[in-house]
C-alpha cells in the first residue's frame, strides 16, 4: 500500500512543473491525467491514439527526470462527463471510445502504469437508469477486456452525476456486467450526497485505487481541517483486506461544485503529512 498524488491537483502547470511539485512534496508515485481540453498537464487522448509511443516517450523522460513512477492514468474523452460518455446514446461515439481505451491501454503498457481509470457514464434522460447502467456495464466489460490484453487493470470512478452515483449502483455494474472492472474509490462523491461512510465501505473490496479528497456532508472538497471522512478507518479496512495498491491525494481546482476555493498545493502537503504515518510507504 502506497500514498501517491494526483498530478491534476496542479493542472494549472505543464506536466514538467506538476512532476517537479510532486517530487518536491516528497511523493514517489503520481497519477497522470488525460483530460480532453482541460489542464496544462493532461495528455490528450486523441494524441495518444495518433502516436502512443511518442506520447509515452515524452512522459517517460519526465518521470525519469524526477525519479517518479506513474500509478494510474485517468483519461476523459469529453469536456464534461456527459460528452463522449461511456454509455453515449450514439453507438459511433461508443465505438470511438473503445478505440481511445485501446490506445490508452497501450500507452499504459509502454509506461508500466498498472491501471487506468475511466468515468462510468451518466444517466442520459432519454433512457431509464436501468438501461443506462446496463449499457455502461456492457461498455465497461469491453473496456476491461481491452485493458486486460495489455496487462492493465481497468478502474472506474463512481461519482456524483454519473450512472453509478451510489455505492450500490457501482457494485451492481460490476456484479451484473463487468466482473473484471475495478473501482477507483472516492469517498467525497458520496459524502457530498450525505451517504454514510458505512455504505461507502462496501466499495473497498472492489477497489484497486483510492482518491483521498477531504470532504464533508454537502461539500465535495474541503480543507483538511474541515474534513469529516475517517481516513484512518479507511486505511485500516484496506489493510485488513490485504490491499496492496495505491491511495492518491486528489485535490482539484475547478469551478465544478466550487472545487476552486482552496489552495491545492498547501492542502496536498497538509493531507500528506496527516495520512502518511498510517500508510507508511510512498
């Protein structure tokens, strides 16, 4: 089990600057983002599709420069979760998504990144929630199979506004449709909705990556001193189940849900200092 950091916490910087910050904060592992048309540190998924080796070589040179390893790649194919979503009503978009998933999986293989996180899709209004969940599950299963061909674990992040906006829906997606998919667990998306932590703990046996983002009921992101999530209990539960993957400190500076109201650099440092003693390895 390791404590790492999400590079997109500092997405105002280019990737070189982000990795320099991660190094100087004392981290050894980092999440790389692939957000379409967002953030100066993101690798465009379309650029990976057109030249995966070139993009991997560029990222590798920077990781080597700062003596870091990448532990997760987080591509997003649209400018918002509802655009180019995994369960898009347009089958041609879903097909294009799978082409991007394949390219990104190859990119991860080239860099030795063990897992890739994607978004699970949204509840499109022209279909029922059950239909949207089923299509997401079918596409997730395809994506997991593709990633498996490259030795990469497929992870998805259940989140507020997605088709898996509760822990139970995320588990249903895996159990019914995509048994090889893993979860990138982020308690903040559920705490925001006043979902008790006992329900969120259900996701831990399905998880292969965890985002540590301090939050409190009704707020997706807060300063560490305002946090109500019992991170020590989360870590202890993961240890008890033999979890051997990563937990990534993930602050975000973005207008969505007022995520741009705090200093991500300061809060990342404070959160690292508070959580690191319980994890013990960077």
